[in-house]
C-alpha cells in the first residue's frame, strides 16, 4: 500500500481527474437507478400491491395487451377457486377512463373492478372501504390525492356520464400504465366497461364478463387450472409486461445501464493502462530491488480500489442530491438496495478494468531499468 498511497498523494491532479470521471458515471448510475425504480412504480405499482400471485386471462390473448384485450366469463372464478393449491380466487376487471371531479380536476384513472369484501378489496388510509351502493363509491391512490382529488369528490367519467364518489384513499402509490388506480365495485366496473350510460339498460352479458381471474396460491398448478377453466395464466410478475409501455421502458433503461457499466470498466482500464505504461521504468526499478509481481499487483489494485470507492461515494452522494431535486417532476424513486448493488457493481467492474491494465506489470523486465541489454 506504500507505493499506492504515495502516488495518490503526489499525483493528485491526475487521479483527481480520473476520480471526477468515475464520480460522474456514478451520478448517472444513481439517476438511472432512480428512474428505473420510478418508472416501474409508475407503471405497475397498482399490480405489485395486489395480493394475487397470478392472473388467468382469456385463452390465446396477446400477452403484451392482456389487460385491455382479455374477456373471461365469471364462471371461471368458481373453477379456479376449487383447484388444489388455490387459496382464493376473485374476479378482476381493468379499464382506463378519463374523468373530471366536481372541482374541475381532470384526471385519468385505471379502474380496477373488484368485488367488495373479496381479498382484492384494498384497506384504506382514510375514508371507507368499497361497498355496493349508489352512487358508486371508489377508493383512489394517494397519487390521485396529490393531483387534487379529495375524499368526497364525485368524478364523472367522460362520454358516458357515470358518477363515481371518492369514499376512500390509499396510503401508497397505486398506478397502472402511469395512470392513477381507482378501485371500483365489480358491478359498476362491468357497466362502465360496456359503455352503459346512467339509466340505460345494461345487457345481461355485461355482468358475466371480467378481465381476468385473480388467483392467490403459489402452489397452484397453473397449467392444469387453465385446462379446466379455459384460460391462460400469467404470474403476477409476468403480467407486468401487459402494462402499457412497461417492457419498452424497462428494457431501454436496462440497456443504457449495461452500456454505462461497460463504459466505466473501459474508462478505468484505459486510465490504468496509460498509468502503467508511464510507470514502466519505476516499476522495473522496484522489481529489480526485489519486489514480487504479487506485491506490485496488490499495490496497483489497492490504488484502483481506493480511487473507485472514494469516487463512487462522491458520485452517489451527488446523484442522491440531484434525485431529490427532480423527484417531483419525473417518476423517480431511490431504493437503498438498488443503489448499493449498482455502486458495488460499478466498483467491481472498475477493478476488473484496472486488473486487465495492471497485468502488464508482470511483463516488466527489471533489466530495462538497470540499463541491461540482451
């Protein structure tokens, strides 16, 4: 460690420049991590917070748009409820609507149709839980409250005029496809789904149709259940891909993160390659004085590790600060575990890049420094 610390001290400008580059990469890493988590929360937090383990959709439905295309008969709920390994099964409906509150707040909502009293009916932070009544009561996400919706407001759905009274609010963010979730009694959801206006005669088939069966039971045989019910199941995690834009957004950010990590390894490797070439004569002298190759490698890697840890630490702190500034203007959320994992990976890839560079030390001939010739 003597040589590593001595060089870090006396070549402050050189290592400071390299540290600044690594710190900037760490800032980008934190911001991308926060955007990734924020987009996931904004896209599927409503699904994530459902207690279901899988959804049974219409057989043959396109997976990328299952929630908008699937139509399942309510009779499938009973079939699934009777399957071995299924703890509970309940009807689930999903439709996107536009509405306006009595106070003039325009809002888009993802209506989650659930039966009041079923295991899907959410606990509320304020107000009352779902119940069958008139006008139809809904329970809205905390983010809808932040957008101006208040307990007791009546939201009128565009084009059909159905009125939904806000009877409860949730403690956490519940969003689907970047739209606030509102839980609504299943019967009301079925009427909205077919576009029935208040006072219109609702076709009987409307009350037999749902989007999917929400199944609770990790040990259930999904394939056998699908054969019995005539459905096609996706696990809860697999169903995230049916949220609008989820797959495209997450895959794009993941690709950017991969390139960022690769760039960090190449940048650190290139820096230490140049540094090793510049130190060739000094290293040869140290080797001629009896230093082993292992000692020199450990010294060089320790130097890289110190630089990386300090730089990444500064970059993460700066990234967290910037993230707090943009948190209110973009879907951004920091999770300590995700940031810690990304930071550790950034350091490890940097060390790997440095290792590839400092292996040149093993090829240094001490005779080069002593003026010998072959």
